[in-house]
């Protein structure tokens, strides 16, 4: 069977256009270097994808820098041990005691995070979910406040998944902590590019990343044209106006039709190449200098090279 026929068959299975499969199948040497700002390695992924297999996938996908969130946090260190020049571990707040809601109410988390950053092993905190209807009032939460202060003290980025219908709660948080570097995961998920712009204007130390803004997730709020792959005009204008404030990422969690499948294997590492192939397509349409910053340079500048 020819390669094209294989790609077409896989494409039908996953609903994936041929051009993305072809790009995902290119040899590493043919792919421009990329920094993935949003990589998970969770305990639900370990049986399906070993640390060695995960590192091999990063290499094959042309990922030269990977910001990895471990669940529990020490899982990120397993990848770091195998690829010390490629993996940037971030302290993940979730473990057997804390999930994406409970972390906000555990006062011990702040001290654990402080020790993690002080060790020099971890280079940020995240991913942390602040979702409308599940989050406490941000202005009254000592855990959130404590973590934001840690980010400023260590100059360590906080990766925050903020999912509110309005940018106002996030703006209140970041303006109270102007010295804290923050990565707005998925560029705010459900808000518009105009609302993302409001955040960037109000909070100079906030970066936006576009993980999971592909055709398979957040499908009702696309950033790119389904046919051409180009960024939609409002998103393109936003990236061009803030070329040093955007990053891309895979958010390699799959499937997406369940909220919290802790008892089922997560096969997201299998999907990482096609997630990044989507981003490579629209990046290729931007000016080369902008694409280099968004696709790689901004992650290196914000998180530093792996140590």
C-alpha cells in the first residue's frame, strides 16, 4: 500500500485532512523547529505511552522545546531525564488529592509550589483551571493569590486555563499582580479575539497560547479557516500586533468527549503530531520573523533553555 493510501485511510478514521497527515509524517529534518508550550504527561497516559515513546514523539514531531506539565508533577521529570535539552518541566498542581477544581482550596499547595520552584527543577506552575461555575471568587482565594505572588518572586510563568464568558475576571487577577508572568492557556478558550486583545492591553506580562484551538477542540470558536488553514482575520491581526506575546502548543489530551476520564487511558500522545501540524500550517502563512517568534522564540524567551 502506498504512503498516500495509508494517509488517506488514517485520515478517514480521524477526520483529518490529507495535507495535515502528510506534514505530520515528514521526517524530523524536514520540519522547522517548534516549541510546544502545552504538553501533558499524566498518569492516565503512562500505560499507553512510555517516557521513551513520549520523547521519541517529540523528536519526530520536530519539537525542540516542550513545556511539560506532569500529573502528578514528578512525571514531567521522567521526560526531562531522557531529554534534558528538550524538556522544560512545570510544576503541575494536580495529583491524587487535587483535581482541576480542588486545587483552589488546598492551602498546602502554595508551599509545595514554592519548594518546587526553589529547587530549580521546575520552571513554572500549571496548568491550573479557573472555570466559571467551578472557581471560587478570585479576589478572595488565598491559594490563587499565593501562587500569583510566587510567580512574581521567582519570575516563573503560571499557566492558567481561564474559561469565563468575559475577560473581566482574568483582567482583575492579572492587574492585581502586574509582575507575575502568566500564560493564558488556549487564549482564553471561549472569548473572542477582541476580548483577548483587552487582556493583552491590560496585562503586559500575559502571553497567549493557542493549544487546542484546532479543528477538533473548541470547534465552535475557531481561530483558522477550515479550508485554507489561514488564521481568521481578527486572530491574524491580533498575532501580528503582538508577535512576542503568542505561542503554540499541542495540549495532547485525547479523546475530548469526556471531562475527567481518570479511569481510562489517555491516548493524547498519539495525536500530538497532527495537533501541531495544524499550527504549522497557519504559521507558514505569517511573515517569517513572526512565525519564528510564535512557533519557537517566545517559549524560549519566557521559560528559558532547559537546564
